[in-house]
């Protein structure tokens, strides 16, 4: 098992570059720990990670 820590921006650019402009800088800067490294990820995995990251950042956002 190859653990690897990468920024979400790297995952997005590698697997779903069309979503890059949709994400906020703080989301793209999130550090993600991958149990099997970035080379083991597929597009579906990337989408799941992106969704989770967005929801985590929304928890911290103040209500307007």
C-alpha cells in the first residue's frame, strides 16, 4: 500500500480538469491522503473526493 498526500488541485487536474474552474481556491488547496496513491485513482474516485471536499468546506462557511 502506497500512502500519498496530494492537494485536491492535483487530483482535479489529472482526472477531471474540466471541474478545475468550478472549485474555490481553498478547496483546491485541500490536502487529501490517498491510501493507494494518485496513480490508483479513477475519475469516479476523483468525483467522490471532490464532493466530500466541497461539503467539508461548506460546513466551515458562515451562513449568509
